[in-house]
């Protein structure tokens, strides 16, 4: 069984200082590929170094909505240029967070639209953070899709079925984190059960949101297997089949990432 953690933060405190052991445990768990997601363009050099030094780690380039107001000087051209690096396979994460509002909403929307434009130009998927902002996220996605096609990925999905359905209707994908394993996540599991099988991914969002039975601990890529198990149960398939399905979905979406031989299914 070969698994992809489609969203983690290996450059964050809690993971970077113990990276060798984290990557070793991921390998032992069957997690053969990880995408370490950018949250600050101005801190990209460190993230790029991690990806360059580890063959099974790829990355993205972008500014998290929490920091949108701090990086409004970032341009589409800069994002596209940085995304030309062979280890950069996506744009983001960008989007809207109306729960914390660490960044003004106008700045978040400006940054979100800029990242979508960069994804469109670069031909890469855009990794989307949306928290308590469903209506505005749908509005922006629909408006931007009218300007030209792009591939959206709703990461760490916990929002309404309406947002998931809207993204899928636009050709997008939905990624589930360890929250899917939580006892109180019945509505989220119902949403996962209803979504098309070919639009599903799994992630950790580590070092945050560790799945059961690790909840409360620092999360890491090896734990994505627990989310995979929960998703397999929800969809009524084996864990091995769900690993193959989510891996296929990942490589279809993140088409710039070369597919290792380990992930090639036998005929």
C-alpha cells in the first residue's frame, strides 16, 4: 500500500527539528510522497530546501490567508516564476478564513484571486483554505472560473456540502484530514460518503489536527493512514483500494509530480 499525504507543513515547528525521524516513520507507514505546503512566499527558501533535499517531498508556493495582508506585494509573475521549480507542484495555500480574521477580509480576497490567477497561468492546481467562508469562497471560485479554467483543491475540508458540491462541479477536488476520524464529525463523514470517488484526497495538515487515536499529539505524515482508513470505511471499500484511489486522484490533480514506480498499479 502506497499513500500520499497531500498537505503537510514540514517546515513548521514541531516537524522541521525532527524531520529525519518524521520522514522515516512516514516511510514505514507506507506514506511514500508528501506535499509540504507554503504559507509564506517570503519564507519559501527554507521550504524549497526541504523539498530539494528529500526525493519524496514536493511543495507549493503561496501565502496563507492569515498572512495575506503581509504579502500583498507578491505578484502573479513572482508566483509563476517560483512555481517553475521542478519540486513546486501547486499554488497556495490561499483562500479565506473568516473564523480568525487575522488578515482583513479584503486582503484575503485580493490574495485569493491573485493565487487563482497564478494557478491559471502556471497550469497548476490551487490549494484552498476556506473556514467559515463558504458563500464567499463559492462566489470567488465561480467568478474566477468565468475568467478562465483552473483546478481548485479544497484542503482540510470541514465546510458545508454546498461548497464541496460547488467545487466538484467546477472540476475540483476535496481533501480530508484527521478531523474525519473525530467522533463529532458525522456531518463531515456524510459529505465524504456523498462525493464522487475520483475527487477525494487525504492529508494530515500536520503538525495540526492529529487523527484518532493520536488526537492531541503533534501530527505527522505517517498518521495520514488513519484518515485513509476512516475514508475507506465511509466509502465502503478496502483501505488498500482507497490508498490506490486517492493516489490516482492525487497524480491526476498534481500532474506535475512524477509518479514513482511504487505508485504504478499492476494491470
